């Protein structure tokens, strides 16, 4: 019955539905899904962004425009000296590579999992601080043209970075992110591979340990030579 | 002489205003039923085919997406109609109607229900019961071919022309098999009238499914009829006419808007008509059990139940067509011609011959244990001779000579 076995296959599929009722329900997205950005704030409401423009510098699509300014003394926007007073992302250019998230020294910019938003003109595609900064609850602001069903902004605060702050990929068992907003902190992920860590060194405790150590050695050597050079005539 | 209206008692007392009104109402009802049936068949087909492909299918327009076809139709109705500069405008405009009018007319002979009494006149739930009966179906499907052929020709474009040439060849080839398959029933029924054929398959208890309905004595013809009917309606796997990979849209490539929709309306209408004719010829038409707890002359048993059984049988066949659509890929053109000419026509012809021997033998009181095997052996001999003459794959005609 080789000719007719196809009929059994097609009738066997009856009742098995794989399609998701998409706009009404969404399938869960992968944990590290890259969606639209948010600009995070500390628990006291201060913005994390310090206007350093590292994100703009690293952006391969050149879609981020940042201008930093000194914090007003009487009403500071961020805890540090400076803050980002202009922050714009052009979503017609953004490729969601997440390099801005990697570059950010203060975890100010992270990504939600939301990609379902659209525009009717080019100006609307440029998100400014008005849209990007999270609300008082630490959650992304929901714009009317975005399709939020929940779950897309659950893990924006405690962003798991692809590479460790130390520059080491092997980052098992160490929490390499902060969860100031009180939600979204996940267990450290296991199974990442990279060059072995130096024994007795915790890269999470000392993010720039290796670099500092390296420079230290150079300094020591220079000092030793210098001292040696000085010592020789003695 | 064959009476024009063979069995319908509506005309037995002469024709007066009431009779004319009844006929007009019947015409309008059948017209509406067919349109609505096409609308829901397309929805049904899309739902079932989605079910077989792990999808959901239309679900937006109306409950369970049931008005999807209506929405499509309205959209097509309001779309711009364009025609190529090289087209032949009158024929180009005429062709869709040449396709759809025969599709409507072919359904007229289908017995939908039983004998009912309307305003003192007894009549069958059936638009017309001409003496030529099922030949009407073959006539109408033959005329419907003109719609496809002229559409392709009048488009003034090469792909529609190729598609329509294919359509003509395909429809002509399979009409032969279709007609011979119908003969397999006609030798048993002895009449062409569809009403007489369904009356012969009347319901006398559950056994009549096997003893009365013609699908058992004409099982070979039934199978051939179903295959040929699919080919005749350009249904997959025989939808060579619209082979997108080769012909863009086939004969309707240049058609837009409501004219395009009319071709599809006609195609699906033909499919429903073919299923209805298959039910009429082989599956007893409206015959089926009434509701036992009601009187036999209760209006439910008289009006509703025959229509219910007819609809149910047609739906089963239509589900099967969707099943075929979901399963089989399109045939190659040479496979199509090979199946039609080398196998279906011969088998249908021999089946009709064997059936004739069996029926005549039964009439003459011959010993059926001799006549039936003799007929089958004779048919097998003819078949082996015929198939020996057919070139096989990779064999040239010269080698056989």
C-alpha cells in the first residue's frame, strides 16, 4: 500500500495543532532574546546612565545618540558626576546585537524581549529618553504601538552578559550582574567554556584583576630595572 | 420517445400559476443553496486542510472563520478588473460566465430530497428531472470546458493559452472515463433519470446500503468515477490547469477581481456537483433511515431527513476530496495522460462490459457462476492484450512493432 500510505499520514495529523494564536498569545522567548532597549534606574529613582557614550561608540549600526551633561547640583539625575541628558536609539538602524549592553559600565541600558512594535513615520522610530527610561516600578514603559503581553520585560534589570566583566568567558558559579530592582535575578548559568581561570582568583570580585595584575608586573619590572639601574652605580 | 420530465408528478396535472411559482422558488433555492454551499465548502476545505497540516486555518471572519470566503468574495468584488491589451475583450468578459452557468445548471438534476407536497402539488425536492438525466451532467461539464478554453484563448497571453490547452485535453480525456464509469451504473438502473436511479436505491433497512445502493455492484465504476471526477473538476492531484510552477495561474492568469472569483466559484461548484452526482449514482442520494419515533408522514421525515442524509453523504465525499488535496502532490502531465488513456478508460470500458454481461445474464436466467467468471476472464484477456500494446517507460513505439 505504498501509494496510499500518504493518506494515513495526512489524516494522522488531524487534531495536532502547532500554530500559536499569535497576536493573542505568544510563545515564550529564549532567555537572552534581544528586543527593544530600556534605560534602567536605581531603586531610589536615579538613572543609571552616566552619559559616557560607550554604547554609542560601540554600536556597529550607529543607531545610538548620547549626550552627557553635568548633573544639576540641586537635583541630580544620576548618582555620579554626569548623566545622559540626550539618549536616542534609532530603531530603523538598530540590529539588536546587544553590544551596547555589553559596553555599558553601569548596566544602564539593557534589552527587553519585545520586538513587536511598528511605526508609521521615521521620526517615531527614534526612541528618546521619554520612551526608554523605565517607570517607577522598574518596568519598561509600554507604548501604545507596542504589543506587550507580559514576560517580555521580566529580566531586563539583571541582565546576564554574554561575556564576563573580567573578559573571561568561563564565568560559572559567579553572579556577574546586579539586581537592584529586586526582580529578574537568575541563578548563574553553568556550562560556559573559555580559557581556565587562574587559581585563587575570583574575577567577579575583581573585575579588572588580570589587567591590573599585568600592569602591576610591568610596573614592578620597570621599578626593578630602574632600581637595578640606580643600584648599579651605587 | 423519452418524456421530457420523466417522473416529477408536479407536471402531471398540467401547468398552472402555482406550478410555475413552485418551479421559480425551487430554482432560486437551488441557486442560493449552491452559492452558500460553495462559500462553506471553501471554508470547510481550508479548515480541514489546515487541520491536516497542523495549522488552525481561517479563524478571524465570523465564528470559526466561517465568513472568510464571504470576506474574500467581497474583496474580489471590489477589486479593479484589468484586461491585457492583447485580449479579445468580448470573449474575455464572456468566458467566466461560460464557466459558471453550466456549473449552476449541472446541479439542477441532483435529487436533494424526497417527495413533498407543496400547495396541493406533489413534487420532488429536485430542480429538474429530465429524461436525459445524467447525460445532462456530461453535457454541462462539456460546455463548462468552453469557459476555460475561451478564457485562455481570449487572454492573448501564452501561459493562459497553454493552461487552457491543457485543460481541454485533460477534460476531454477524463470525460470519456467519467461517462464510461456512469455506464457502470446505468446498465444496472436501466434509466438515465437521476430520480429513478435514487428511487431504485430506496432505504429498506440497514442492509440496503449493500443490497440496494449501487456502489457495491458498481464498485469499480465508483472508484473510476471518483478519480475521473477529480480530474474533471481540476482538483488536486489533477490541477495541471493551474500548475503555478509551470503556468503561473494557468487559464486565469490574466483575470482579476470578480471574474477571477467566478472561475473559482465555478470550479468549487463543479466539485460539489460531482460529489452530489456520485452520491446520487452510487450512494443512494437522499435515501436513508427516517426518525423511527415519528410517523413516516411527519414533516421531519418527509422534508428534513432525506435532505440530511443527502448532505451528510456529500459532506463525506467532500471531506475525502480535501483529504486527497492535503495528501497527493500534483501529477506530471504525461502521468495524467497515461492514467487517463492507458488505464481509466480501458478499465471503465471493461467494467461496463462485464456489468452488461452480468445484467443481461441475470435477465436471461443464465447461470451466474458461469457468466460472471467468463466475463471477468474475457475482460482480463482484453486488458492484457491492450496493456501489452502500450509502450512502457523507456520503451519506444518502434520496439513494439
